[in-house]
């Protein structure tokens, strides 16, 4: 009974106050209705003893929404009275064992009784109606009998039934329950005490509902066991599935993904069919657990797929590693071909070497044909071919660059040998030792042979080893072209030599006259015999003096020509008048493209003297300038060092004077010169050399000035004439 806490309490808290409160509530009073009086009488007759323990108000905290039943949420007075109640009535040592129908009441049974009573009192229809004492007692007995049948017989028997098997099918369990319920209904019909039809119908309905509720409870318990049993069964099927796959798929097998999928799908279908056969007695069971079985089978299969994917990745990595090694070895082999900085190959030769290396490398690979359906090694071969094609193109470009450089060097070599040939022919022409073109061609052929042999002796020809390859065909073309030009020069030189011979004779005569005039000036009149003797002596002196200038003339021819000329002059010697034209010393410089020379004139007697000055025994000095870390060097020393310092030795610079850098002449000459010709701004050509580790540029006039300076030094040394330039 629940007291209204809002009403004032007039009783003492505890056992005594509670008893007073209960007696006051259950007291039968005159002003009560008959139903209220009957209900109170039934309550008194149903219980041997009724006690009440009166508690104070728990406190305002229990009315809050967040009340959680903690002590600190209760009032101190309530806690104090609660402690007394627990110590007196809930002490385990003081609690007596409850007995129902002569049997100890267990916790589960007590809970079921409590549930039944709560359901009964929560259902207003189940509350006992006021009746006479006998009916009330009979009905109370029958209600207790219903609880006893439910707890002691139905539930106990269902426990025994359910213990016979792991679980029952729903229809099977329902059949067992229905038979038991029919039996218990018959027992209740025999053992009941109520005789009123309405009460009997009500009690029978109560028994049916109570047993039905218990059946549903046992169904739930059976369903839990059935699910647990099916889980074990599914686990067993899944384990068998895994074992079967392990037998089919070895730990080191590597299968194509579609092949593995087919194997797994086949095995899953096989297991599902076995499970369907297992559940043939209960189609609902199969429908309910088929999805779960498939999920677990697929989860089990996923581990096999994962392992297989890992093995496929390992196989791919193995192939990738092999391919990487092939690429490295190919790269190394091809790099070795170009280890020498200037090495190059013919185009077909490089292709052949590449194919050879490729085939050798592929022959080293052990391809497992069992895995061809998993990973096509042909794809890797194609990848390797693509890689080689790309790399080969790079090496072909590199080879082509080297070939082009070699061609440039070869062209320079041909130009160099051609220049040497031209120099030799020029020297041959200047010597004048050839009187006819035929003789000149024969000597030119001998010079060609000598130049080629000299180059061969100096260099061992090896294609692609850094030494320019000598193309004899192009060299011969160069020789033919040069020879044709030199033949024209030879023909012109023949005319020139005749002129030179004439000039030489004129100089001979002039010297003769000078000597003779000096002699005459010193001696005055000379008799004929004495003059003849002096004439003959003077002729021999003149012949000896000009012996080095006779050029192509032989000694006999030169002597004969001189004597003929001087004999004619001798006849007019006495008739010449003294002529003395005073004049200052003068110097003349011939600044040539290839060679330069210097001479000076000094007054001497009547006619004076013109002297061509020598430099180291030669009348000409090469127009070659070498720029070094000290002073520039001009002449033979610079020319002889041209192979050791080609970038800093400048020659033929006169060709640049008066021309533009972009002109065809300058562009053509640049291709044949080892030194660097640069644009000095304004399209003016110049040369660039390295002096003291720094690059310096000079105009062609600056270079020519060094040649002129050298010629001045040559002129000043023997003449002791101070000159300013």
C-alpha cells in the first residue's frame, strides 16, 4: 500500500507506527460501502499476518527527473529510518527461508510469483470482486494454484524438455508446449476449488494467458540457444570451408584473381548447399541464417584473397626488380661503349650492339610459365623494349653528336693539310725551280704524297678514338682545288720571276755602277787596261754578292747573264757623269698576309743603297703573332708553336681588315682558323685570346701592329737608325 506523502503523518515512523497506519487503513467502519467492507474482510482472511513498516518522506530529490537512487539524494531522516529497517528485517542471518506448498521458495520462483501478482494488480479486471468468504477463499486458492502449476509444473517440465536437446525448432517446441498445457489444464480442472462458472472461465483464461506468457519466455530462451547452436554450426561450416580451401590453395600458390574467385565461389556454393540440406527440416532456419553463413564464408575467403594479392604483388615486385636490373645492366653496357670521350660508331653498328646486349640480358631471366596467366611477362618485355628504344635514341643522339664533332675535326684536318700543301706549293713557286707546268705538277704530286705519309707516320688512324679520321677522297679534292689555284699562281709567278730576274739584273747593274762610280770618284781618271781589270774584278764581286738572290737561276746562267749585262754597262761607264742625289735614310715595310719583309735605303755615292734586311737568315718574317702571359711573340717562333697553342696564335689576320664580321669571307675563314674570331660590336671582326688566365680581344689592326713593331725592330738592329712609328 502506498501512502500519500502530501497528507500529514499522525503515526510514528517504524514498525509500531506502520502497524497503526495499516490497522487504520484496513479497519472496517460503519460508514463504508459494502464493497469496501467486503474487500477489507477478504484481505484479512487471505493473510495470517500483515505487517507494515512506516517510512518518512524520502525528500524532494526523488521527485526530480535526474533522481538515480543514490543516498546523497535522500533526506537524512529517511536514511536513518532505512538503516534501522535494513538492520532489523534484511539481515541475512535473521531472514527465514520462505516456504510455498511445503517447498523452499527459490529466487526465480519468487520473481515469477511477484510478476504474476504485479500483473494481476496492474490489471483492474483481475482484481478480486467482492464476494462471500468461501468464493474469495476458493478463488484465492485457485489463483495460487495457477501460479503453482505455472512455476512448479509447466516451467519445470519445460526446463526438462529443453534440456533434452541443444534447441528445438519453433514448431516442435510449440507442439511439446501445447501437449503440456493441455495436460496442465486438465489437472487444473480437477484440482480447482471454484465452482462459479464465471470465476472458472476467468481462472481458466488466466491460466492460459499465464502459461502462454511462460511459453513465449521459453521460446525466447530456445531461440537464444538455437541462435547459439546455429552460430556453432555456421562456425563449423566456415572452418570446413577454410580447411578445404587450404587443401586446394597451397600457401605458396599464386593464382590469377579470376581463377581464385571461381574456386572460392564454387566452394561457397558447395557449403551453402550443404547448409541448405542441414536445414531441410526447417526452411525458416535456412532463410534466417543463410546470409550470415555467406558473410562469414566471404570473410574467411577474404584472407585467402589477401594472401593471394600479396603473393601477386611479390611476383610483380620480383618482375619489376628483374626489369630494373636489366635496365641498369643495359645502361652500364651502353655507357661503356662511350667511355672514351670521343668514341663514336656507325649507326647500324650501334643498333647491332644494342640488340646484342638486349638479347643477352633477356636470356638471363628465368620466366615461370605457370604465372603467365597471372602476370604476362610479355608486358615487361614490351616495357623493356620501350625503355631500350628511348635509351637507344639518346645514345644515337650522343653518337651523332660525336660523329658531327669528328666530321668537324676531320674537316679541320683536311683544311690544315690543305693549308700545308698550299704553303709548300707557294714555297715551290717562290723557289722557281720548276720551269714548266708539267714539272710543277710532278713536284706537286710528290708534295701531296709526302704530306699524307708524314701525317700517317705521326698518327695511327683509328676510327672513333679521338684522332680525326682522314678522308682521302675529300683531301684529294682539296689538293686538286689547291693545285689548280697554284698553277695559276705558278703561271703568274713565271711572269713575275722574269720580272724579278730583270729587276735582279737591274740591281746588279746598279751595284756595278755604284762600285764603279765610287772607284772612279776615288781614283779620278783610270787607264783602260786598269779599268778593264777593275771591271773584271768588280763583275766577280757583284756575282758573288747577288749569288743568294739568283733565285731559280743556276750559277752558270746567272754568271752568264750578269757578265753580258755588265759588259754592256762597262762600255758606257766612262761616259756617265757623276750624279749624287743626297737623300735621307728611308725604311720600307711590306706587311703581307702570310709573310712580311723590311728594307731601307741609305745614300752612298752617286746612287745610294737599298738593303733588304734579314731576320734569322731569311728576308721574310711570317705574319704570325702569339699572345702569351708575357710579351707577344712574332714570326717563326710563333709559327713553329702553332700546334701547341692554336687558340692564342693569330695568322692571316690581314684578311679581316676592312671586312664585316658577318661577311661571307670572314665566315668562311673562321671555319678554317683554330683561333677564335669574335664580333667586336658594330659587326667589326676581332680575335679573342687568353692572357694571364683572362680572355682579351684585339682588333685585326692591333695584331698587325705587333707585326709592324717586329719589322721595325729588325730594321733598327742593323741600321742603328732611330725610327718612330
